[in-house]
């Protein structure tokens, strides 16, 4: 197995994990509907991304910091839309 | 900084990332409402978790395999509920 293959798979997996939030941000923004979205999921998700950033700083990994900072921004915006719209919004 | 602190932060961040899906699975299951949930988000998320599992196998990391397998099961069940309910469901 080429030495670079695991690194490439990890980078693509990380990028997909981050990019995956984009369609949900756009859908919630366009439709203004967040009723089916779980508030608790996004509270826990935001906390997790803050901890991943702390982890990235501790081990000095810029990719982990950058990917998780982008994920924090997107999941944080979904959380804010959910809070703004209220439980049934 | 104690040597174990980054490992502890990473494990907690990983566990939170996985656990975060549970409230969304329960909410979608109980309410049968997935209208506001983005189909594209969960298609990309499921692909990302498959790739994280491949990455975990390649580097021989059981925690990465286990966390991402659990995340795949939960995000996969949200995806299936979304597909079953249809775009407006």
C-alpha cells in the first residue's frame, strides 16, 4: 500500500465531513424550516467541534484545526437558526 | 501538559461527535418528520463515515473504526428515514 494512500483517504474523509454541513445550512436558510432538526444534536456537535479544535492545537495539526473550525462555523449557524426559529420553527 | 491530555480530549471529542447523532435519530423516529433535514447532507455524511472506517482499518486504529461505525449506523438510519419519508416528509 502506497504510504500516501491513508493520508489521502483521511483528508478526503475530513473534507467530506466538513462539506456535509453545507447543504443543511443552505436548506435551513432558504426554507426557514428547522422543525425536524434536533437542537440537542447541534448543541453536542458544536461542543465536539470546539474540542476537536482544542485537540488540533494541542497536537499542532493545522488540518484538524481548519476542518473543524469550518465545521464549527457551519454547524454553529444551523444551531443559531434552530434557536432563532424555536422548537416548532 | 500531561501526555494523556490530548488523547483524552480527542477521545471525548470523538465520542461527542458520535453521540451527537442520537437525539436526531430519536426525534426523526418519534415525530416522523424529516422535512427540514437535508438529504444531501446525510448522503455526504454517510460516505464520509465509510471513508473514516477505511482510514481506521488502514492505520489499524480500533477507536476510529468503532466511533465511525457507530456514526455510520446512526447517520445511515437518519438517511433511510429521510428517503422513506420523501422530500417533503
